[in-house]
């Protein structure tokens, strides 16, 4: 579990440190205070083996990736706008981007523009891995360290800060990780139907399926079960069986809150021993059910060893989070962090459960 995270030269974070992370962390703060960017940074940090996939998940929702047809075989090539990942979009040799967590097992993710030949040579890579690499061509070095293993990639970024989805893998140093720690990033686009189907294949006919049903029953107590069919969207591709009704109904007929709850809990139960990252977690959910949602997520986080980071602008979501925490036996299970600007830097102010409870009781604004 991450206990701290630091960011340098990542998006609007010039130099940022956040300590004392809990199992469940709710991030609040004004617009453009870095809440979504922090979720992205964690996603980049804990996924060393899926570089292209993670870059796509971080950049595509912001419109910072582009699909181009290949002239030769009609396949699609993905172009990434890398410069927006850097602080003030400065892409120079002095602008190394770095994301780190020093607690437990040290982890780091860095993007180094224009690495020098001496730096490449200092890595002591096998000759066959560096053959043909010219620094003028491969002007971005990606390094990812987890569990004492470092993975290096190199790629070319043009003058406009754009690179293709081709990252040349250079080497791995150190022993392989004992177990990769997965993460799921839920942006405002939410999960695609194909992703939900893959998750369903992992949980069907297991106790995790019961947790999903339990979550849906928070919104509609008469739900008995659900099933995936051959639809093209989440709304049309999932059927819900209601108690007392002969025929099932589509998920789309039950509102946005039901789709949000399904996305949220299916992601949670399939990221066991990993990290769930959710942007605007309250989206589509009625204020009166949010305490129950948080209670269930706290239960799942403990049972499946999940760490959760979520953002919100909603006071009802904050209040529901505080109410759920007040009912737990572990006072340090969850924490609220407010991100805000202090001059040119973003800083985090933490509210442990007891402080958050008092703030909500007295109506003290924490957002």
C-alpha cells in the first residue's frame, strides 16, 4: 500500500509531496488543483509492465492522443502528446518528470528528455539492446522502478512534443517483481462494456459477484441478479432481474446512478491487492445513498486488500464518507486530503477521520 507520493514536474505539480496516505483516500479541492492529475500519476507509478496501455488511459480522456491509419496495413497507429505531462509543458534536458513513493518498497516513474550518450552508457546495458540507438532519434528515456527492478524504454518525441506508441524496451535490471500491483483508473468516461465483460469473467460464480449484487441493491433492493448479453453499450448490453417481475430490464432503463455503481464495484472487486482510482466518484448517485456506498467500499478495501483514491466536488459525498468512517472500528482506515494552491505550488492538507467528523458536524468547509 502506498504511504506517500511525491511528484516533480508532472502537469501542474512543480514539486509536491503527500504523506500519511490511508487505505481509502478522498481528494477534494477547487478546479485545477491537481486532483485528476494525481490519480493519473499514481496509475503511471504502479503499472510498470503496460506502458502503452497506461499512457493511452492517461492521455486519451484529455484528448492528448490521436489515432492514425497505417499506410501499409491499415492498422491504427497511436500518437501521444507527451509535452502536456511536463510542468508548464517544458520539454528540455533539465525538465525530468519524476513520480516516487518511498514507503514500503521504493517505486519510481520518470521521463527524462534528451538523455546524454554518457547517461545511456552509464546504464551498462547489453550491447544488443542499445545497438542502433541514436540519442538524436530516441530523445525520451522512460524508467520505471518497482521492487528493486528497473525497466527502461526509449522513444522519439518530435519538436511538437508528439511521440508514437512505439517504445523501445531497453532492459530490465534486478530481480523480477514477486507480484505486479494492478490499478484501475476510472475517468469520467467510465469503463467500456468490453472491459466490464472481462471483469465479469473473473468474478462470475464467485463471492465477488455477491458483492456486486449487494452494491446494486443499495439503489434498488429488488435486484436479484444481472447478466451480460450481446449489446454494444453498457446500457444495452446488461440485463437486470428484479424481484416480482417476469422479464428482465436493461441497465440503461435504470438511470446513471446504477451504471456508476456497477462500474465502481466491479472495478473494486477485480483489482484485489491493487489500487482503485476514481474521478468524481459521486457522479450520478443520489446524496442519500452515498454513505452506504462508502461503507461497502471500505468493507471491500479491507477484505480484498485494495487501496482507493477518489475525487469529489460534492459536500454530500464528503458527508457520506465521514459517516461511513465513523462506523468503522479502525480510525485510520480513511482520510480526506484537500489540494490547494500555496503560491506557485500545490499543497495537501489532510483530515483524519476524527477531524473530518468534527468538520462535517460543525459545517466547516473542507472542499
